C-alpha cells in the first residue's frame, strides 16, 4: 500500500480516459475487457487485488498498464521462463521496456539489468522473475532498495494458483512468496489466476497475506464453446465415432486427450489409418510431433494426460513445469514464440478428465480465437471406474451427472452461479434434451444390466449440493493420482493370480494352495460386492462384443443340433438369443470366466440333447406342427444370482466334474431340476473346495478316481 505522499509524488494515472489512452497507444486495443480496469485502478490506488479471469481473459494487461501509468517498475512473478520470455519479447516489440531474470540468461544480461535497477532511475518498466529468485535474500534486499527509492509500484503474481493446489507439488517456491508482504509491507500485490476453485482462492489470498484485497472474478463462461458428451457404452466403436466426428469437422485443428499411453498410440494409429492428419504425442516422438502440430503440419494431436500437460504449457497454461522447460527451452531454444495455436476447433476428451478444473482448462484450449469451437467428452463407465481407481482413496464418491446443462455445471464448479438460459443451446443437453434423455435412459439400463458399479447418478435435475461433486473428481483427490497409478491390472482374475503368484511359495503344499486361492477368491468377491475393491474386474466384465460372439457360437451349435436331430425346426436366431440370455442372466455379473464356462457347457449340452430336451429347454410348443421359437424379445433380465446365492442343490457329482464324461449332460445336472431344463451350474472356487472337503470325508462309491486325482484333474481343466 502506497503512502499518500508517495502516491501524490508519482501522480498515478487513475482516470479511466487516461488508462484507456495507454491501452490504445501501447497495445492498440479499443477498450478494457471486463474487470481489467477495476484491477488496474485498484492496484494503482495501492490496494491489493485478487483477479480471477479465464485463460485468455487478458490478465497480463492488469499489470502491464500499471507499469506504464507511473514511473518505477512492476515486478511480475511467473512460473515459466517460456512465459516470461514470450511476454518480454511481446513487450519489446511494442517498445515497452521489459526484461526477465532467470538462470538461463548470461551474466552480461543479468548485470545490465541489475545496473539499470541500481541506477536510481531505471528505464525498465516490467521485470519478470521466477518465484525461486524472488525468495532469495539477495534479490529481496535488492527489491527493498528499489522500493526505498519509491520505485517498486506493484508485485504481480501470475498463475497465483501455483501457491496452492499446484504449488504443493510443482512449485513449493511459490509458497515462499508469502514473505513478500513482510519485506514490502506497503507495496500492493496483484494475484492473477485462471484456475482457482473457491477454496484455492481463499488459500491464495491467505498465503500471500493480501490485505483487504479487491476480489475480481470474471465469468468463466466460454460462449464460443459447444459442449457435447458422448456415451461410450452406447457406441459400437468409440474410435470409429471419433474418426467420423473429426472427418465431419473437416481438416480442423484438434487435440484429443487420452488417459493412457496405449490408448493414445492405438487411437492415433487408428485415426491416421482413417485418413486423418494425426499424430500421437507419446514420449518417444513428442518433440517432433508437437512441432508438427504447432506448425500446422499435423492437424490432430492425440496426447496422454501426462503429455497433454506439456501441451497445455505450450499453450501458456502452467501445469508441469519441468517437462515443459526441458522440452521447449532446452531442446528447442528460441522456439517459445508462436507456440499458441489459437485455432483449435475441437478438444476431445477420450477419457474422463481428472477434475472439473482439468476439464475446463483442457477444453479451454479450443477456440482461443473466439470462433465457434467444440468440446467433446467421451464418457465411459469403465473410464470412470479406472479414474476412480487412479484417484483412488476417493473420499468424494458422490457424483453428479455431467449429463445436463454442461455449461452450468462447469461454471458452478468455479463458484459461478448462472442461469441455465445462459447456455443458449450451446451444449448438447440444452440443444437436444430429448435425444440426451434417450441416451441416458439407454445408459441407465445398460448400467443396471451390467451392474458395473454401485453408483451412477444420472439425474434429470441439477443437484444443488453446492457444486462440490461432479462426475469428475475434486482436485484434492488428484494428489494421490499419477500416471504411474494407471494400471492395466484391474482385472479381478488377474488380481487373484497376481496375489497367488506373489505370495504363494512354489513349494507350498496342496492344502496351502487351496487355502490361499480360496482366501484370494473370497476377498476378491468380498471387495467386489462392497464395491470398494482396488482391483476392479472391469476386464472381466462381459462385454457386448463377447455376448455377440457367444450368440454366434450358440447359433452354430443350434444349427448342428438341428442337422443331427432333423425332425426339429427352430428359429435359430431367437433360440440363440434365448440361450445366451440365460447364460448371461446367470453368470453375466460374475464375470467372463463363469459366463464363458456356462456358454461352453450349453454348447456341449446342445451337442448331445435330444429333441424333447431341446424343445423343453427352449420352451417350445411341440404340439405345433412346425415348431417355431419366435421369441425375438430378450427375456427380462432376472436378477442374476450372486455367487453367494448360488442354488444350494449342487451335487457332489456335478462339482466333481469327473464322475462321468464332461461331454455328457449328466455330468452337469442338478438333482432337483429335470435334465431338459437345467443348465450346468458353475461353482465358485470356494464352493468347489468346500464340497470337495465334504466329499473327501464321505466314502465315495460312485467315483473310481481318487479325490486328489479328481481335484488335480479339475485344476488342470481350469
Ligand atoms: N482489452 C483488451 N482488448 C482486446 N484484447 C485484449 C485486451 N486485453 C488483452 N487482450 C488480448 O487477449 C489475449 C490474452 O491475453 P493474456 O495473455 O493477458 O491472457 P491471460 O488472461 O493472461 O491468459 P492465460 O491464462 O492464458 O495466461 C492477448 O492476445 C491480449 O493482447
Ligand atoms: Mg497469463
């Protein structure tokens, strides 16, 4: 805060007209945008200011104009050397004296800057520095000296959120900026950011010890962005869908963000094969790919989230400092200008972003030239589960649909209350509400059928729980997630195998192995049921593709049965659907392995069943002269028995699987069901072992082979 005498001495230009003149003269802009003038006037009057503006909102002007409004310098703390360099070049082009101090500069340049600062009448107007340098005692004492001469007009902290959410991880040095207030108690501080969630704003203001700051918040609304969500689970092929979206948009500039490297590679290969000028930004070829994209040699870049971060930085958003520096400033010295492609027409999230803020930032790369652009999010249940796993330890499982009023939801997560009407049909939810409702209905039933996970929130109404939760995750949760957390090993079966492999000694005896596997299986299902499992059986889930394949197999088996039985005329397609549905209803929820076994058993059964058994099985009216099984409708999805609720009437015979031929229907029958209507029941490992134990304690007259031999045989079969 400037003293009155100092303020009068420097005669700052506070009046709007004078400031607008500066804007026009130096920058060629006709008017101040939104909150720019308020911020400028506040800091010129010596008041602290917290300025929250979206990316590209014009935050720089809030400290550049004050630097021109009165003698002295403005100190700008910036997290990236590239950003500083970029701005300094821009200022110099406009004839404004700006410099930056960093370790990348020669001693000569630094000395020249220090000499100018010590001169008592510096020609410099804006000095950009890193937070690291600012916090050093040497530089602080220099600042004090400049200040004592009444020449330090303002300290601007750009990307001020680094002090809070990102600062903990990436820029602890931003934390040291809190000492600025002690060293320079009466110099106004201007904190600028585009990414502050309400609690981060508070943190920034407290950390910088802002005193009675003027808090300015511009709207985060991006009216030129159209938001659309596509549901992977309702698409036959999400790759093909994206390919057609990109094609239908013409040869436009696009960014596609993926969660994992493999998806990134596969997707970019797929899109390239589809004739799209596309490159995947993986670690091997990142520099050339990024160069190609920045220089418009490639139009679409597919990036993993991690390398997407580099991309954000290339687009002037600070996220992962080290990568960016090593990449751009050291590998490509001098290439920092012109890295901002403003003509990105489409930003696609092929996987769910980590947080609403990440989504906003990433989708905000589209349409920086203010022209109509699109943000497209592919929402997938598995993605959500994977993201949940990555962010794991997820305290905030409460979710909210991203389905309705996308724009409202995004803005609310930044604490902005807006009327739905603001959207003006610029998202799919407002533009095609009926279509969206249909999709969501389909999605809900798909989810219920698959029982993928316990929570799904598809509401047609906005919840008003403070906008705390969303389909995305709070940034708090992100701290626990990293790219390394992304594991392919989320298959329950894999998990059991892994546990078994890692912990079970190869010398372990049979009983030990059984106990161990039993334990592993039990804990796997326990976790699965409580929906808190770490290793989620997503890969073990029965997919639509798998179901289709099973139908085909059953169809073939039915055709063969018909050839064998001759006197039977059946509607193959409907019968195959019926049988597949039965398998799915019984074991679809239990995972691929059980489902597979059930389909295989059904096929074996079809190879031996006689006409009566078959017609009974299919519920066909045999009185009809020509038997037609015409049930084209899938039977209602009866609640599938959980593994714990398996029919109790499993016999030792069927569990053994060794008493009689595996190919004969008798080997799989239950006692209480007639041979013609029962399908073999697949026991869980625990059930199998328990039954085995019971059987072992009873004299068995029907089986010729020893229990151990039977068991070993069964183990080999599994
Ligand atoms: N009043 C204005 N009128 C027109 N254009 C402006 C105005 N103020 C700033 N701009 C332009 O807006 C663009 C973005 O400005 P700036 O880089 O300062 O945004 P920012 O808020 O710092 O964005 P980021 O969060 O990406 O750093 C620049 O090209 C700048 O010249
Ligand atoms: Mg900026």
